[in-house]
């Protein structure tokens, strides 16, 4: 099977139709395993990398083409150019001649001989002159050098300054490691590390959680029989720490609003040791199907799945010891894993803020006296995070903030909130505020 051809199909669809690469990659990877038994690692690398770096690659293309002609270039041709340039510049494992020749041959198959000659010319021009000068303006330089929308970089610089913004952008372009959460109902971290070592799967214990391990080669871990038999799940350490901050105890009744696809929900259930109950609410039938499959794979028995709009779940009554509001957000913290998201993550924030405010207010009605609520996101936007919680606490005096350091390492506590920063903590960026209902 020609993996470059498969990669081209995905990249062209993403660029043309704004489809999500994760869904397309999963379909292709399944097809590859079934037909040839090959590893999809190369496919993932070239697709994710090309989509991440598309603005950077577009900037290079403009240096070696006529502006007017390039503006009219078909998106499929741009997809081929981006693929070839990505291999030349970022994939050391691919020799230059292979990057160029394979791209040109693919172009002949897909867009014709004449266009293939144009692609060959651009790639060879870059090969001869690989040094690219970026704009001097700090916003445009960071945007084009590290491949992020300039408007998003401007927001980040306004929030954190130029140095931290560039560190963040660079960290999102590093290859993502796979974090695995141990199913504590079936095994523990030490036993699982020993098992994976015997399988020659390179892993190490997380420095942040006793129930998480970090793998260098995630594809091997996902294909191992121990995954299908439920000994571990895929979950970034930042998400696991949010559940550990919630601190589910055996016998607790927990409400998980916006629960799908269920990573936090299943961890809550495991920490409850299959006692009590987790009520998982989400309106997406497809995503809740994934949660149901995970519950069965992990042999969890205490999750009640409710496919319903979180804002219609009820009746509202203070019936739960703990409530998790894992709110829809801009996703700034997961831009390293979700290649497509960086091109959309600065949009619709005003609408998100309204939804988050509504979610917090609605969820608060389900918390028992002396119970706890966690509001969490996978973003680092202050307006969606600490500013949102401060506003809630001003309006709801029956809740008080519980400092994150009371349960987690103080390194993750900022002004009482849980915050993880990719370039500081080697995990996704995330936020959580734990609040107690005191009256």
C-alpha cells in the first residue's frame, strides 16, 4: 500500500473540506492494518505534520512561486507541495531524493505530468535554498515560523508576552508522546511497566501521577492485547490530574456533565472501585457509544450512561457528592495533538464563554452541601478559566475555591487553580478549579 497516496487523500480532504484528520486517519490506519499489516506510524507523522505546518509550508511555497499563479493553484496541488516540503524540511528519516521523487510520482498519478513538473521545480528550488527569512514583526514571525494563525498569536502575546508565546508554539510542534492511564481495577503502574518492557514497548512512569505512564511509541502500545483486554486507557496526564483533584472516593455519587468520549468518566469509575455511581451525561450518541465501549473494555460496572443534552438533564437537585463540568472550550492546550484545531481555536470564543457560564451555573444545582464541583477545560485562555471561575464565585457565595495544592503537587497550583503548561510540565495544557459547596 502506498502510504504517501493515503496521506495525500487525507490532507487534500482536510484542506478542501475542513474534515478532521483524526477520523480520517483512524479509518485509513484500520484499512492499512487489515490489508498489509503495516504500521500506520509514517502515515500519522506525515499527515499530522503537514497539517500542523501548513501556514509555514504555504509561506515557503510563496517564496518559490509567482504570487498571482500560486493564488490560483488548486488545493490538491498545494497538498502535494506541502507534503513534499514537509518531508524535505522536517522528516530526517526521509532522504531528500525520496521526498522529491515520491512526491513528483504521486503528482503524476493524481494531477498530471505538467503539474508534476511544477511541483518538482518548487521542491528542488527549496532544496537548493533552504534558508527562509521570516518577517521581523514578532506576531508574523512566530505565526509563520511556527505555523499558527497570526490572530491567535496576537492573543497569546497579549496574554503572556512574546517569549512564553514562542515557547508554547514550539512545544506544540514537538512530537506528541502517548500517555496511558493504568486501569487500577486490573493492575498497577509497576506491573504494567514491567509487562510493556517485556513487550519491548518503551515507557516510563509519569512524574505527576502514580496511575499514568508515558510511551515513546504509542502505536505499539495501542496494538497490544493488554489494551484490548482493558489494562490501560489513553489519557493525557493533565486530564488524569483533573480527576485526581476531584478525588472520587468509594461510595461517592458523581455527576459527569459533557462526559463524552469518557476518559475522565472511566477514571472516576476506576477510583470509585466499581462502587457508588457515575452518571455520565452527553448529547452525542456517537461519542457516548465510545464511552460504552470503553466501560465494557475496562470491565467497569458503576457508570450510568445518559444520552441527553447536559442542560436538559434533571430534575435539578443537590444529589451528588461530586460534579465534574468538563466544559466545551477553545482547546488551546491540546494543539499539539489535534493538528486541525489550531486553525479554528481562536473562533467563536464569545459563544463558548456564554456556554461555559451557563454550564457552571447549571451544574452547581446538583452539588450536595459539603460536596465538590470541578470546572475544567483543555485550554489556557484566562477568560475561559480563572476569570470564568472568579465571576461564578462572586455570584455564588455558597461555593468556595479549594486550592489545587491540597490534592496535587504545588507545581501545578497557580493562585489555587490547577494549571498545566506544555513547555513546563510535558503534558497538555489544562485548567481546573475545585469548589466546595459550604452552605
